[in-house]
C-alpha cells in the first residue's frame, strides 16, 4: 500500500490535521496484514475491516467512521492531492458546496483510461442526467464531501457495490445541497481489478432498482 504512504507524506507536508481511514473489504491476498502494519507504524492511519468485498459498502463505512469536517474519497489506485487542494478551496469559499466531484468528463479534464472505460463513463453520466436529473457529470471516483450535512443521507443509502456514491450525490442534490465539479487528469496507477464488461449488467440492474426506490420515496 505505497499509495497510503504517499498520501500521508503529502498531507503532512500541508501542515493540517488529518486522518486516513483505510477500508479493507474481503481481500484474499496480504492486504489486511499490510493495512495492520501501516496502522501500527503511522499514527494518522486507522483501518476498518469488512468481511465482504463490496466497494460501495466500503465507501459508506469509511465515510461514516471519519471524524473530520470534510472527507476526501480516494481509491488506492486513483488519488490526486492537487484535486484535494483545489476542491478544498472551492468548498471553503463563501456559500461553498457540500460536494466537490472530480469530473472525468469536464471540458478541462484529461482521461487517460482505455476507450471502453471512457465510453461507459459517458453513458453512465448521460443516464444519470436524463433519468435522474443529476446536476454534475460524474459520481464515481474522487470526491470531497462536507460530512455534517451528508452523514444522514449516507446512513439511509440502500445501494452498495457500484452505486453508493451515486445514490449519496443524488439524495444530496434532491435535498437541495449543492454539488459542483472540477476537471482532473485521470491516471490510474494500476489496471482495474474488476472487468468493466462484467460490471455493466450489474450497474444497469442497480440503476433500475435505485430509480424505483427514489420514485417510491417521492423523489
């Protein structure tokens, strides 16, 4: 987990208090042992252990466990402290938003991922805009979240796996909280561990169920 060490070094250089919550969820390699060692060596790091591999649940539990006023969501293979600096400046401005999304699709974004993944992101964003009224172009990936107004929405989110952060942003926007986006350069540090082709049917099914759930709630 060199990524955690790199983030920790970068945050210490900014001379602000911070914590890093690592959520280990159902790994089958030595990840859990490495995470324990990191937590024992670096006082800012603590680890949550989940017994099932569920990306969305990991995001939810990490967000709820965080202590800070703002929470940055980074993946171990996709993080950018420059985004964090810019997002904090946006959030801390007068009347700043509750959510700042790192957009992979903005006019000033550079997406270096393979064409199929870029296409899937574009279609996913289009579905969310047209079918759900999403105000930003993206929900997956890096985000900065103001914890206090969002924690109750995180608690009631029903969908894990691929859709927790999508549901959270949608619920926040529908409650009148503001989300904005800033463009980023997307450079993943390792290939995705799960096949995008396998995720497509699961995500489509999840979106249908999410749309029905929101409709039943009157959203």
